[in-house]
């Protein structure tokens, strides 16, 4: 079968498409014939050597959707032929509040989804939402789950609340916009790209501001009147501005820090306003199931930026590296 491999660091240019042995499912596993997979920022960071615990060579990719074509010993017989979307991690553990020490994301060091076939535990197989095509289904797992846990589990967002999603364009941010609008929240966004702000409003955002403006936080405060929830994957200098627009008892959930650690947190505002700053990453299989039920109930379709064939994985990673996308970048393998 064909798979995307990384044998040395140095960026997306180091990726290669190779023929490797067709995997066979072990006890309790199934094999999935992948129709599509999707990129995450993690994948680019691995090629650049900017991710912990890198082991080479590796096949990457955490997001995937396809059909179960072979069962390992002990795997449920009813899964054969199942159209599936894959839970994108291993070993969350028994505590719903945080993952176990063995928790890891699918793809590096374990085999990933940038391939034609993949074997996973049968418990990782979830029914593909029937209203989605393969590319849309493959776009969901990692980014969808990360934003679901941040918005729904950690922030406990309620219908009618006001939500700020920073850095609209990436997969997690666009999913957070999708979940929050379907929930019945009023959503505002930030971006450094005016075109992305306009696209976000077409997707349901109530408004947005350009964080490149010197007074963006004041603009945001005037526009929103304050927000109940912030979903932020940026950190850095803009974190203080995000925190400043929180209403009393507001929740600021952090799932990333692409701009580094934030300076100048206003501690007085933190305690007088009874604010909450919450860290969040990924999510459990139970949360994955909750998310898929929500997708089915509200007929949600992920935002797709661009679809590439599997043999153009380098070009797909290069597009992600530019941060020009709005929505998910997808690889089609069949």
C-alpha cells in the first residue's frame, strides 16, 4: 500500500510517498481502507522537528475515515463493512477529567492515517455521519474533538451565551464556531485576515475584529459588550486582550500557544471577576461519541479548505504551513 513517510526532519519537503507492507489487524483490531485523511498543525510541527518525542521514520496523520475491510481475532463481526470515522488517539484512560500518562495521538509514533490502510482497535471505530462525504468525515477527529472538549466540557457553554473564538481559520477554531452556533450561542471571532473575518460571518459568526489593529481589544469589547467564553489557541501578547473582555464568571479555555506564553495577566481582574482560565487538549472516546451525536442531530458539515490527492501530501503540508487556510486541509486516498 501507499503511505506518507517522514524519514528525516527539515519540513514538508522531507515527506515521501512509499510502498509499504499491507498491515494485518491483530487481536481486537480492525483494518480500515482509508478514503480520506486530514492534516493538523501537529503534522507540520513534526516535519519541522518542533514536536516532543519524535521518532523516525514515521507515518503521520491523526484524522481518517474509511471502510472496515478486515477483522482481527476477537473484533466484533458487525463492524465488517462499517463506514467509519476513527477516534484519533490511544489510551485516554478511565478518568474523564484528564488523560492517562500513556495517552498519545494517532500518527507518530504509532502508524498514522496518511496511508491507504490502517489497523486500529475496534473501540476506535465510530459510524460515519451519513450526511457527510469522506472528506468531510475525515476532517472531524482531532480538531473537532479538541474544540468540542474546550467549548462543551471545559467551558460548559450554554445556549444564549456569547463566545469569542480567536484566530479563525484553523481547524479547531472553525469547529468551535460550528459547535457554538449550532448550540445557540452568539459567536465573535478574531483574525489578522479581513477575508477570513468575512468568511466566518458567512459561516454564522455575529462579527469579528482584526487583531492586527492596535485597539482590537477595545473594538471587541464595544462590539460584544463582553463575552462569557473565550476559546483560544494562540496565547502570546493577545491573551491579555482576550482576558480583558471576559464577563464576570467568564471562562477562558486555552488549547494551544502558537504565539508563545502570554505576558501581563491582570490578576486583580482574575479574582474580582471570578474568572476561570482552563487548559484543554484533545478529548476522550466518550466525548468523541457526544460530538458525533451532535453532528448528526444538527447536520453539521465541517469547513473544508482544500482537498489534495495522497501523493500531493507535501503540497498540502506547505499550504498548512502558510496559515492561509480557513477550515481543514484534506488528503484523498481513494
